[in-house]
């Protein structure tokens, strides 16, 4: 079908008064031969309705609307089958430039040229549909409270679930508990764990198939098409290993935690009566009583030591969230066992968030429980009992207490963490801070940086080019966008939940499990419609690789943040489209420029760059090209307009899906076209990155070396290209970045290639 392009120019919101609308229409009609160009007095309500009527009546296939910011339209504003590009004349021109000026008019006209050029090159989207049917079943790994809850929630929502548990029985840590902390008002009494009822519910649910004593041999494929091999020695039937293979659509990883092993701490490992909180729990659960491990004798007093090997630089630095509540609970076990017994809880901070504070108060009321702030400096075997020495107490002096048992409130390490790597990290941290020489400290700091890139352990066994497990942060918790997408991982369709995601209590684990199950369901449903999941949820584009020109350089396979691309034996990328988040990082990485989307490509952006009328004059009117990330910097530009902040009219903005999709060739294109400088503005990177696609700005920075090389080849100053990191909340900085850069360009002079 022949394309029919139409243009709507909105004259509302002050646009009609600030710009010469006839001149703008002429750009469409005379430069782009657009036959249908119409003004509307609003982009909303009746204005939007009239545009849609015209689109239908005129049979328009591609449309440019110059009016309000693209971000101000609802998703359903225009028919899905029509390609629509929107120019924010209101926010990006009229609200940020003086009305009626020549430069303001030039800016508006250039945007119209850029977007008319872009729509000419865009093609209708065809959602990705694999040849095989998308499977909507789920795999849940881990049969603890999180895994069981996720499985039940998904099954109740109508999805088939395979639940794989490594040990012989379902239940995880919940099954090892004697009692649970209170979960409901008035938060005073300990509760039954409810684990048996939960297991019975799982076993009675026909949608859930349980594998015990089982591990994943391999997970290959992609969302909707995951082929899973499970090796099992369980299910109590035939002896020996059984192997089952099946397909699922998405995965919840709830592989839980293990206790942090205390190292060099307070007699643990040397004195038998110094135990961990998990050991005490197991003792009560199995024996029904607390006794001394050394001789089985009665226990009349316990010292609970909070943060026992946690929350400091020598151990893991994070709070495991549940240890304080566990000690309070275990103090109650002792008091219930013996009215005369005494429980001492030594802490630096007691953390009982939310309504658990009521439980804390209830334990405080007990005259046999002594909560004392202070630092435990030693535990020694005394005359038959243990002597606990505590300094910096609120009494301002050192005290000693004799007890029968010491319980360390040890924290959680996710099972996805490599223990050796964590120990090496902790050791390096100590040397980094306390090393004797500068050189030692520096070497340790470098080691810390390396060790922070945690490789994870082989739990999932993914057949992915980028490795077998979820990429993890320094302590083995899966890497995710911690602000916007806490449930996500860097492997599409795999959702971490519970204490393998972050330390949490039982209630938190249940909530987390429900969230992860919903994310997994969302994933299979969106994948079956050929749509991207977050953060470009609903996007139907996907990258197309023109592999005839691929040089097997492997940049795309290495740089894709989500492990989407596998490789054949020669190194040619193999796209698993349903893993793709549509960030365009591969497009930015490819030196051959052979990766494109139907609505976003290197060529499309290059054509937009060239569509701008760059004045030939060397004395004035420079032209700056600014690539703004669509997630933060581009929305920040809307805020700049909304706050009527003014900036140089010489800047032409192109939004990009992520700075990771920025292809270095665009700089060459811009400088060859006569632009005087190029700005790249993306999200914050580093340990606390804010990039929705993990490392966009970082990659743009790294690719900056290519850019600098190109600048040198062209005998141009490096200063002509600048990279900035910006959060949406820092929108006031944008005009400053633009204006300072224009000043800098004026200082170093215009592009010598201008007009050539
Ligand atoms: S880099 Fe982004 S667009 Fe490219 S394959 Fe990976 S997820 Fe998809
Ligand atoms: S970056 Fe481009 S040339 Fe290199 S392997 Fe990927 S598709 Fe091929």
C-alpha cells in the first residue's frame, strides 16, 4: 500500500501566537510534498478527535503531529496501525524560547523536518511471533515459603506450575522453625508456622507438579520457550536419578538463603555453647527444649548477640532484616520454657520495622528479658558458664554477664552467592580501609572493584552466551533496577523473589512471591502477544539483524545488557527475540550498522540529523545536536518547558531509547553535516546506576573512545562531544548544560566542515 503522510499543526497552547504557522506548513508542503497538512486548535479532546477523523477519512498511513509533548498523549490516542510521530512544539519550542523570534521559528521548522524525515523511513510494526507456540506455564525454583506461595498464586490464577525443590521436602526454612513471629494484630503472640497446611495445599493443587531432591540440569531458550531439564532423585519412587524435560514460559527464582557463616567471631567454632540463631531454632524444633550443646545441661540464661557477624565491613555490610525479630522470638522460647530463665539481648540497634514494633514492646514488657545497647567484645569460657563482656553500654561502663548459652544473630547470604567470592571481598574491604601501606590499600581497592562484579553460582544453568545465572550485585543478590523495577533481573522472564532477592521476613516473602508470580504471568501474556515487557512494556518492535554483512565482531553479543544474543560457532549472533527488551544497545554497538528496528535505526536517526537546516555562517548561529535518553533526560526536557526555563535555540534534540543505542557514527554524521558539537545526556551509571537498561551511559562513555578517534581523524577538538548524566529530578540543569556547551563551542569556534 502506498504511504499517505499527513501533518497536523496545533495552534493551541500559545503555539499559534509564538510561531508562523503558515511558514511551518510550507515546510511540510514544499520541502516534503505533504498534501495533507492541517491546523488544529488542540491536541486533546475535540482536537484529538478531529485528527483521528481526518486520519480515517483521508486514509493517512503516517502522521506527524506538531503540538504537545509526545509524553502527554495516552497510548490509545491514535489508531495502532497508523505510524504517528509527535513533536513537542509546546514544551520543546514555545515554552522554552521567546515568541516570534527567527531562531524560535527555525527550531520549530527543523523539528518538523526531522520528524517528517523519520516517518518516511518508518515501517509498520509486526509483533514477533515465534514458529512454536508460546508456553504459558511457569517454573518455580525453590520450595520454601516464597516458592510455595509463588506456585500457589500462579496456579490459582490459572497457570500450570512446575515447582522444583533441591531438598527432599518442601518447606525450606519455614519448615525448620518452631514458631513464627506474630503476623497479625495485636502482634504479641508467637504463631504456628502454617507450613504443613501450605504444603498440603500445594500437593492438592492439580496445576502444580512438584519435584523434590531436584535441580535444574539446563535451562535453554527464552521467555515463552524455555526448555528446562530437571534432574531429580526424589519423589520417593524409583531409586536413582530421573531426568524430566519440559517447556515453560517464565521462571520465578526463589532459591532462598543460607546462614552467614560467622568468621573469627566471639568464640563461634571454638566454644560449643556459642551457636547461631538457626542452630537454636533447629534445637527447639527437633527437641522441643533449649539445652546446652556441650553437655545437654539446662539453660537458664542466654545472651543473644545482634548483628553477630553481619552489618560491618569485615562481614556482609547489609542488614538481614529478620535477625532482631528472631532473637526476640527465641527469647520468648526460653521464657516459655522456664519462668526463672533470663534472656539478655545485646544490640547496637534493634530493628523491628512497621507493626513488629508492637511485638518488640511485648517482649520488653517481660521482666526476664534484658535488652541492652552495647558492643560485645568477647565471649569466654568461665567457670562452667560463658562470660560475655560488653562495652559502651548505656550505663557508660563495661559489664560482664554469665550465661549458659550464647546465640549469634547471624544474617542471610543468598544461595545465589559464591561464598568464596564474598569472603575474598570482605577480606579485601578490610585491607582497603586498614592496609598498612598506600600500595596495599590501592591494590585491595582494585580487588574490591573486581569482586563486586559477582558471577553468581550455577543454580539456573542457563544456556546463555553471557553466563549460566542471573548477573548479581556484590553480595550475590541479582542485579536489577533498584528504584524502578525491584522484581526484575537482567534475564527477561526470570523473576527473583524472596530472600534471594533481598533479606526479608516471611510476610515480605509472601508478598514478594505474589509480585514475582504476577510478573511471570505478565511476561508470558505479553510475550504471547509479541510485546516487550518492562520498561518498554507493550513495544512491538524488535531488532532485525542483516547478517549478510555481519563481521562476527561479537560486540552486540557482549554488550546486550540482557543476554539476549547467543552465538553460533563462528560468532554470528543468534537472536532470541522474546528475551529482548528493545533498548537498542545492540544497534549502538554494531560497527557495521546492520541492526535496526522498524521504527528506530541508525539510518533513521542519521537522516534526522541531516534533515536539519544547518546555517552556513561561521560567525553566528551554531548548531548543537543533543541525544537525550527517553527515560530521564527527555522527560526532563518536558519539565524544563513546563517551568518555562529558557535555553539556547541552537540546540536540536533527538530522543534515544537509551544512550546504549547511541551509535558512534552519528557523531561523524553530525560533524560532517556542519553541526558544531554533540551532547549525549543519559542516566547515572556506576554502582548505583539509574539506567533502565543497566549500562547505557557507561557504554556511551566507553564508545566515546571511538568518537574521539573519529574526531582526531577529522582534526576536530575532543571538546566538541560531551557526555552528561542526568536524573529527571535534575531538570533545571538541562538549560545550563545546553547553554554552557553553546558558550564553549563559541569559544573554540565553529565546525570547519560547515557548508562543505
Ligand atoms: S541490546 Fe537491547 S535491543 Fe538489542 S538484543 Fe539486547 S535487549 Fe534487545
Ligand atoms: S555488532 Fe554487528 S557486526 Fe558485530 S557481531 Fe553484532 S551484528 Fe555482527
